[in-house]
């Protein structure tokens, strides 16, 4: 980005499901201007939308509903505007969660399921993210790079691990889906904001894609 | 494959990093955010701050340190020491910590674990267990450990393995197990204590207390079954580097994340 350009504006959804400090700091570090969105107005003027989050799906959906954000998020994704879901923010993209039976956003066919045959749960720590295909979000990040995970459930697309939406998988007892992408939507199960240099690079790639998208009229 | 984590621990008192032997005889070892950033650069997988003054009037100092650290080191940060309520945990998370470790307060009020896990998710709740071997009784008695609190000053009579299982049932997402017999002594981790707990819980167990050299990290994982290994003095005093520890672990066949200078 040239110094004279307007910084890319990233709206991070705050719905009380986890800590936004680290994601905000990481985005600032890679040059984005961050706004915290607690209601539909908070999305105004944003070039990309990030839904972070940890914890269970049902309370998260209740809070998104209460904030009036469910429909705006669905509309954002339907318009193929730049979007990043992190951890629970990825799981919510599917139709429902086995964790508590919650109905979730349903923008991707499939469900969130408990990790099977996991030697430890929650799955906490650095693990290898193995790509199924190339994608701009992972530009400059080695295939099989270690990124930081904290979760017990993961999204399982309708077509399983070989579904077209799958971008990367990771093994913890068995392989699970650790990244998805469709159009300008990206979802990652790991925490880029806590994954050191490679995590910052992924966020920088997402911001760069949003910068480009913002310059091309819809 | 999930990597075995190497976690430098920074004991913080009045805003400075300190380290003592068996929690006493404190020596000043530096500025917390500065050390944290150095460790992140050198390949630390996570960081732990334990506030060992934990006097309520000093709370602001700790939060300031957490915030400054979170802005410089983009790896997970756990903060422990003196958190007694859901609101105190909220303040620490808001300052930029990813997890909070509960110790004395959880022993006094076990439901605190449940309240914190419901509010912030179990992944944010680490229960720290300080344990000491029970050496009284007949020599043929099975190995047992007692939970101690208040920085090792007070025995509880609680069996460490029983407490570990209860803490997990209440919502602990990880356990940080410190051997009070070994802490700061450099005599190696208590792998029997670790194994006794690891065999009974599903959550990751972080080994702590007694690291002298890289081989101790290997034994904590291989013999103790630990998912992660924590140490303080050997890193602060640059006796061993994180890269050196990881190279030794990798040579022993353990999966570790690359640290600068380590070919895994």
C-alpha cells in the first residue's frame, strides 16, 4: 500500500465471544484500520469483515441475533465481499453444530463436529496446516506451516475433507478441515493473531485482498 | 502432528521478572514485555506470566505489562497469580491475555472454574496445580502428591490427582502442573507426578518445576506424557536457549515447531 492510500478498513465483529484485543493488535500491526462492530452500523464503510470467536455455537448465535448481525453477515457473504472467519467464526459458517445442536449461519453446507480420536481435547497448540490447493490468503506461507489452534470442534463440509471448499487440513488423531475458501470468503480454524509471523502474514494477505477488492467497483 | 510446546514462564513481581528457589529468594531478571518479545523471536510457543506478588493494589501494573506484551509478541499469553473472580479474569483477558490460570482461588472455590469456563470458554481457563510429594507413611505406600497453595506456603490435604480430575470436570481446558519439590532446584521434572495426572485427564498437561537442561524437557514429554513444558530460570539466565531445547527434543523424535536455528 502506498503511504498516501487510505488504510484498508476491517470491521471485527464483537459479540462477546472472546477476546478481540489480540486480533485488533495483529491487524493494526499489518497496517489495517480496525473498527469494532457491535451492530449493523458498525459494518458501514468496512472493506472486509472478520468474525472471530471462541466457545460454543448456541450462545454465539444468540448474541449475534441480539446484536442484529445475523442477516447483515449473511448478506455480506452473499455479496461475496471480503470475509474472514476465525475459529468459531469459521464453524458458524456451516449449517449447525453438534456441540449444542445450534443452528448456525448456514452459508456453507455441512456441520461442526467434535474432533474424533483426538489424543488430547481441547486441541491446543501449534499444528501443521497442509494445503489442498493454493490460495492468496496463504501467499508466502510454507505448505505445512505450524499455526496455533485452540478448539474441540471443527467444521465438516457436506462433501467431507475432499469438498471443493476445503483449503487445508490438519491432523490431530484424524485429519480435520483447518481452512476453507470460496470466492472472497476465507475461514480458518487456527488463530492467525496468535500464530507468530505466519499468522500475521495471513492477516496481511486478507487485508491486501480487501484493499484490491475495495478499488474495484462491484 | 500437534507440536510439543516449549513455554518460558516469567514470574512477575511489582512489574519486574523475578525468579527464586522454591518460590523464595527472589532475584530481578528483567522487563516482562522485553523478555516476552525476545522469547517470541527465539521460538517460544507460548508465554506464561505468573504474578507472584498478586497484591490487589498492584493489579494495574500487571494489566499494563500484559497489554504492552500483547502488542509486541503475537503468540499466546497465559496470565496467572491472584485471579479470584470472573471480573478479574475479564480484566486480564481484556488487557490482551488469551488464558488465565487459576490456582489458590480455585482450590478455595472450585465453582470459580465453572463460572470462568462458562463465561469465557474452557480454552481460556488453565488450572495451575502446585503439588508436593507425600513422604510420610510406610515406604510401600503408593506414590501420592498433596496440593499446596499460596505459593507453596499452605498445604491443603487435597490429593493432586483427584483435584486434577475435578478441575477438568469443572471446566479446566488445560492443567499447569508444578512440582514444588523440584521448582527452581534444577533437579528435573517430577515425571511420576505428571504421568499420574496425564493418565487420568483428556486435556493437555503443561509440566513445570525443575528444568535444568534440554534432556529434562524430553523426559517430561516421554516419561511424564506432558503436552507442553514450561521453564523459567534456564531461559532467563541464558543457560540454555529455546532453540537448543527444541533441537534436543527434535533429536529425540518429538514433534516441535521450528525455532530459528532449528532444522526440525
